[in-house]
C-alpha cells in the first residue's frame, strides 16, 4: 500500500512536468499573442495618425512599446508623429533609435534629414544626405539644394558637376544650372516674349541701379518693375540671378514662378515654388501668394484637383 502511494505520487509528478516540446509550443503561442497585440495597437496608431490625432497615435504606440520597445518600425512611427507635432527633439531621438536597428534604411534617413531641414539645421541635414548619397547616388540632387540653402555655393557646384558627369539629374537640373551658373543665361534676357502682351517701360535707372549694386532691395525693385511691365523673360532671368545671390529669399522664388507661369513654363514654376516654400517663416500672406501661383501652375498642367486644393489652402490662410 505504501509502495503504491509512492508510485502514484512519482507518476503524478512526472506527468505534470512539461516536456521541451510543450514548453516550446507554449512559448510560441505567447509570442503569437504578443505579436497580435502589437499589431492591434500599431494599426490603431496608424488610424489615429491618418485622422491627424497625433497625440492619440502616440498613446497607441506607447502600448506597442510595452511589447517590443526596440522595434524599428515602432520608433519610426514615433518619429513621424512627433514631427507632425513639431516636437523636433523627440522626432530626432526616435529616428536615431530606429536607425540603430536599421542603419541603412533610406526612409528613416530621409525622415531624419527632413527633421533637421525643417529646423534649418543644414549642417546635420547635409551629414545625413551624404549617407543617403552613398546608398543612392541620385540623391546628390538633394545635396545640391542643401548646399545652396547652407550658403555653400562652391560645394553645390562640385555636386552639380559630379552628377552632370553621371547623368543623374532630376527635374531640378535647369533650376540648379540657372542658380549656380547664371552667366550662362545672360542671353535669355534678350529672348523674345512668348506671350502677346502690352508692355510698359521699365525704368532704366532701376535696371542700372540693380546691375551696379546687386543688393536685395534694388534687385527686388527691378523684379517688381518687370512684373508690373509684363516683361516676363527678363523677370525670369533677373530673378534667377537674384536667387544666385540670395538663395534664401522666398520673394525671388515667387517672382520667378510668376514669370514662368506667364510664359507657360508651369513645371518650372512649380519647381521654384516648391523650393521657395521652405524659406517662408511666419508669413501667411506670402504663403497664400505661393499657393495662388501653384494653383495657376496646376491648372496649366491640366490638374484641376491639385489646383483646387491650393486655391482652398490660400483661402484658408487669408481667413486667419
């Protein structure tokens, strides 16, 4: 009887102990449960971000963080939401966390570059862009733009000549060429006007003053006179020259775009407008004027939905 009790006890203890296969299966089920929970919260975060409720999106990401704190996709989503909230410190922090897991991920690198660019921290933006160039040589186009914004024209020219040899230019080649090598376009001012317009006389003293001094005020006065007189070829050429001297002046981009739109060069107008947007700081009226020109360009390109979108943006700004 005693022997039987001991045997039963031993048998129960033996059968209650999990086998390695059972332990592995249990672990697999737990991991699957965690993964599904992570996916649920992550999807909720994406939905909240699409609704532009970035704080709620971050709350859902916090739930994800409990499960997989070092997940690269999670930290990248944190970075995107914090950027939308203009919390640049956290946007940088989480971008860098994501890059520790995915150091060569071009999407994360582009995002971090964008965070620095929006803060006008061009030195750090250039460092990131250089890494992007090593991964995708055509990204040198963006490096040119950053050099221009950082007032490093010599560096910009070096990059321009580099990708010219490799034939890797994007749609901004003409813009870069005009800004970096304005002397090549001196004949453009003599070209015939494309549009049949009635011209008024531009004050020649204004032209002489601008040519002699080449300061911001005199160039702006000249461009405004050319705009008023409908001298669009000269407006484009002289605004190009103005941008080569003052690449961070949004008014020059706007006037260049007005000239391009008037000459039916809608794609070139959009390039000027898109590049100039970055230099607008707390000026809703100027921004609305940019949107007006974007509307004209998209109408010219037969893209009415885009045109309507920018028309509405301009109206909203003017209501503020």
